[in-house]
C-alpha cells in the first residue's frame, strides 16, 4: 500500500513540475514539501473524497454535540443546512469516526485506528483533554496530521513546553475558567475557604489547580484538595471535604463522577452549607435529571450562552437546523467550537491545496498547519478566533456561572448569575 501511495505522489509531484497549473511558487513549494517524506502530502484523485476524522467521547453530551456539529458543518459546505453534504474544492468529504474513552490509552488507540487511513488530512477531537495530552495529540503530530479540538480546555495542551506542533483547539483555555470561577466564589459568594475534588487527569486536576491558584491569589484559602476516579466512589473525597468544611466546593468533573460527587456532598450534613460549583464538563442535562430537586442551587461554569443567542446566524440558521436534525437543543456547551473547528479546517485545506491537471488535489499537511496559523480575527460561531503557534485559537473567553435549575443545557433562555470576559494575556500576567 505504501509503495503505491509513494508512486502516486511521485507522479503527482512530476505533474506539478510539468503541467504549468497554479502559480509557479505554489508548485515549487508543493514539489519540495511532498518529496520530503511519505507523511508530507495527500493526493486526492479525481472523484475521490478528502478524508478527515473525528475522535470523540460519543457517550458524553460534549462528544455527542461535537459529532453533530461536524455533520452540520459538512452539510453547510454548500451554503445551506439542507441535509445534503456539500463538497470541498470539488471533492466529497468523508468523515471517519472513532471513539475515545477519556483516557490516554483510549486516545492513543483511537488515533492509531484513524491513521490506518493513509490519506487522513486532519482530526476533530478529542473530547477529553486526558485523551489528547501525551496521547492522541502526540500520535497525530508524529504523522503531521492536524488535530483541532472543540472541547479540550486543559492548559497543559498549549503550554509552550509541552505543546505538540499539529495540535490546536477552538475552545477556551482553562486558565480563564479557573480565574473567573475563583473570582465568582471569592467576590460574589464571599467565600473565604474552598475545597476541590478532581480526577487525576490532564483536564480535571489541571483545572482544579488553575482554580486553586487563582483563589489563593484572591486572598482565599484552599482547605482541601481531594481526588476520586471517574468511575469510582466519591466517598473518600467527600469525607476529606467534610473533615474541614469549606464554604465553596469546586468540582471540575465529567459525568458520571460529577453527579455522584454532588449527590454525596448533598447527603453529608457537615457540608450542608457548602455551595457547590461544577465546571463546564458537567454542564449537561445529566446532573439535573439524575438529582432532580437536589440539583437546585448547584452552580456551573462555562461559556456565556447569551453571546450565542445574540448571533443572528446561530439564532436564525444553526439552532433551527440543529433542532430539525436532532429533535432537541444542543446538550452541551461545545457545539459552537466544534462547528468552528471544522470550518477552520476547511478553510486551511482550501488555502493549502494545489490543484493538479484534471481536477486532482495535492494537500500538503504542513501547509494545512501553516494555513491555520494565518487565522487572525476569524468571526466564528463561538467568538473571534486567532490561532497561535502553541495551539490556542480562542485568545479570550466570556465565562458565565449559572445556578440550577436554570442551566443552558436545560433551559436555552437561562441567564447567568455572573459573567466575566478575560483574555489569556490577562490571566498569564501579560496584559
């Protein structure tokens, strides 16, 4: 298989040099890049599809939401949500779907399955930061395959010392979420003490760390840092909180850990006055459905949904199409970043491709990455995006805090009790 692909690419490079199609500079650049290695380029023959993949936690509302938004972006390639997939540069688009399980092992396995397709151009995913950090992002970067996540929020993934070259994300950096939640807890709730329960992974623990650092910086005191597993019992972690009851408990947890931890806190008399804040990973209909009235009063952080409601395209085109297709409102906060991730990818492919005689395409994988780095001030569904070399495309975010039962995933008209916009530069002390 590799031999046939190599021969085809060699022929394509020769065709570029001889055919005189496109600009000479583009032809020369493609010729040089594609000769560099077998992973450098993808040849898309006449009538053949452009392949990209998804690597998502398809059992979680965030993964379900992202998968649906990917399908909607492919549908919208023809400029209409009409249920008919459009084409990209005259070629159909084929989406290869693989699942991850919110673990590094699952992220690596899913990435390797996607890489069995030698013409894979890019991947939308992962859902969980834990499946990306030192996992899928590393596997895909080794093969020069672009990865754009709509929901990885861990600061670890775009840390200059740890970042993988072909990794990007369209969602916010949790340094922003941690800072906003800490300010809400300290200034709006008046909490002087806080506890954190997290899972020891790249998302949960790192967001817990970001909150704790910001809370200390606001002259608060973190009294307890407890840990639990995603599938395990929260009993020990909740007991650690109860030993020194904090005024606020922050739970940066995915389901099912989130609902179990909140339920256990609510059932503990010593924590009756402790106010609970969960992160955006838990902001779905699951917790309110699971806990019923016991969920009332639980706070959740995440992107400010009111910004979306003010966007005419979202309100008048995207959301009605979503409801027609899936019979419900989006169940998580990551549908807009997912739609943006796919459209950024399509734009990068358009700018990075070289047309060959007869209609074939040569897609330089490194040029796709460089094209993404050219994104400056892109007005996306999720906000304005500017992509940097460390992978962050959302340079700022408005994070809101909602109080149950008025959560956006349950009530699309929910209004936040607190909202603040911060930039990465501000939370990093650079602006």
